[in-house]
C-alpha cells in the first residue's frame, strides 16, 4: 500500500520547532537566461556532441529568472522553513573580476523576498558551474582557481550583507572532481585519476579560503560545506570484499570529509602511485580544516563493492529493488548507517540533510501528477533521519531535492526529481502529490509546534 501522507513518531526530534525543513535547487539547473551571464563549463559540455543523453542544454531550463517571483510564491505555499539555492559565479562576476551588478541584483531581490516571506535563505556559492574562462586557464587543476573562488566568495558575501541565513562554499566537490576530472561523466569531461585528485585538493583549498572570508563577512550566518555520500557495503561476508568496501569508502567518501575534520587525507592515499597524490603545499591542510558551523549531507543511495584483481575495489551494479528512474537502489537504511557511523567516528559539527530525493517516471493525468513512489521515498528517508537522531546524531534540518524538475546534468531533461512538475514547453508548474504531502506534513508540524508553544506559555 503506497503512502498518501508523511508522518513521524510524535516525539521525533524532527518535529522540534527549531528543526528546519526546506527545498533545494541549483542555478544552472533552473535559471535559464544564459545570454545574461558568462559561458560556464556546463555550457561548453552541453555543446559537445554525445555528452548529454537527450542532446539538450541548460540555456532555458525552468526559466527561473523570468518566473522567480511566482516560484517563490510556490515555495511559500509549501510551508517550508528554508530554501537552498546556488549563485551562478558566471552571472555575478565579469572575467576581469569586476561585479556584474545586474546579476547580483537578481540574487539580492531573491534574498529580500525570501526574508520578507520568513523563509531562511541557504546559499550555495558553487554548484558545479565554473566560468569557462577559468577552465581555459586550467580550471580546478589550476591552484589559482581556489584563490579566484575566494575573491568571488568575498564579493558575493559583502554584497549580500546580512540577508543570508547560511552559506555553503561548495556543493559535492566529489562530483566536481571525480565525475568532472577523473571519470569524464560531468563537465569539463577530463578522464585522469591524477586529475581527479588534483582537482579535489584545489576544491577543498577553495572551500577553506572561502570559509576564512565568510567568517569575516558573514559572522552571523551558518557557514559550511555540502558533501555527498554513498555508504559502501561489502558484496559478501568475505574479508576481501570487506577490505574492498573499506577502501572504496575512503576513496569516495572520507577523501572529502577527513581533510575537513582531521586535516589529513585517508590512508587509501598510500595505496595510490605518487603521481596521483594531491599537490599539497605547506599550510594547505590547516586552511582546508577551518572550523565549520555545519556540514550538509546529500544522500540518494548506497553502493556495494567486491574485491578486484589489480584494482582497489570493484563496484557492483544496482540490482537490488526497488530502483529509482536513475537506476539507483532505494535504501533508506544507508542514510541511518552513514550518519551514525560518521557520528561515532568523527567530532562532527551539526548536520543538515541538504539533498534527498528520487527521480521517478512522472506523468500528468487530468492536470495532476500522482507520484506515490517518490512519496514513499521521502517518508522512508525521513524515518531514517529520525532513527539516526535517536542514536545521538545532531541533525538540524532536511531539504527535499528538488523543488522542481530541472536540467539533470548529463541526463538532460530525461529525469525528474522535483516535488513540482515542470512542463518545459509551457513552463507551467504543477505540484505533485508528494509535494502536497510534504506541504501537509509541514502544516501539521507547524500547528503542533504552535499548540505546544501555547501550552508551554500557559
């Protein structure tokens, strides 16, 4: 029986009045209006034949720049506490480092309206859309890009003033480094293990440099970073498969977390040839390990690994059902496991689940979109967060990915993650049944919190 609503145990920490619920988007995926910004690596990648599955691009996307006021009213109607979105570096800065005031003004208007609506703005400074001119100079393989990012963070945070509730420096540096520079699946499309590690180090350095700026310019904001994790499970009980899963976990997950929290890379580093080691310079790890107000965690699925002759590990295909339209296993227990594991292993700052959601096959029938599988996904993963909180993990918020269907990177417009359906021809927005369920859940939470507050006041 499919869920028609979202519910949590009455004493769940997620039902606290101060627990934040939100929705999330990213600039390149929704904004459109490519003519009013610089070219990005994703524009160039989209123009390369065979890189995007449906041959599309992000030039139009959801035309959010045209529809932003209606989109914010839509967000308000969902009853969320917060909206997580990213700033397009290419929209707010010229190539010479000067400000594109028109681009900045768009985000300032967006922030002002969010604050007027009492919706907390969670701003991500980098969600993969590097200006192409910087890629032409080496991109994230060039150490100087980290310092250009610091300058960009400085400019934006000064301009935004006290309008921002929270900043994230980077979204998913794993995807930028591994998918973009090591596997070649994402922009800019390089394929080199050494490149992947070089890019990852410079991304983390950029994060640390930006944190120093944010601490100065936005001392009252929550300043942190967003990382994506897929917990790694052994394919069998064998010691060999267990070791393969451990190495994969270090290679894909802890490679980005351990430098932030312990100022060092994981031990799997020593199993890599010297030329694949990150280009660490004196003082880098101190910069990377800057104090964090929070860590954002994005979770979608788990991965399974087995031993492999000649390689550190071998990933298995997703053959455990149910699967999302991305072909990813639906495995909510993985979210509980990774949160509890990291809580036990590290001295963690507070956690926000900054992305969680599922691509499903959505169809409009009689003007409505019924998506019970996505609703089941959200319900089961909220329960997974609840279970982690019961075991002591300090989770402060949850953001559904995504607010609306959008340009899904290398998949183009083939995959729909939104709790709001987008008709790309008409740009009509239709709230899906999962979106209504999320709204109703938040309404009940607000009413419950209000009545508890009134009871306490008496």
